[in-house]
C-alpha cells in the first residue's frame, strides 16, 4: 500500500508531472526533507516552466578551487538534500552521487540551481 501512496498516477498527473513521468521522475508524497539552515530551497520546474512539486536544497558558496561551478559535478556537491520523489518507479534517495547523476540526466534542473545560486 505504501507504494500506491508514493506513486503518481499518469491519469491524474499534471502535464508537468506526466512529461517527467515519461522520463522516470515522479513526485512522492511525504514530509519534505529538512533544509540545512544555510541552504537555499529551490522549487524545481519542468523544461517548459511548470512546477514539479519537489524542491532541491543547495548550499551557498563557490565551487572549489579549480572548478568553474557550472558543471554538474561541482553543482551536485552543493546539493544538500531534496523533498521525496521517485525516479524510474523507485524512491530516489539523496546522496552526492545521486545529485550529480540527477543533474547530468536533467540539465534543466542544473540550470535552475545555477540561477538560484
């Protein structure tokens, strides 16, 4: 039953959620991840600007020496968490590795985080 509570049904999904659902991303129901006090909570949007119903937390600061701060790896290192969502039908847990993978797979998410930084 928990799986039924956390999956997004394509018939009732917004166009934004439905478009990302085809790419394997769905918003999960649950409590938002707690944002560390020095992090910025960024609402994520689809490629056409529609809100997707989840947030990514981004720490302030600059990229480490030798990095330009624009690539997914440097940006992914600044991600401190996110509200629950599913990727490819499974909960997508926060980790630095998963943050970098998410930003590589969905470059428009990286763009939004760069803008908010």
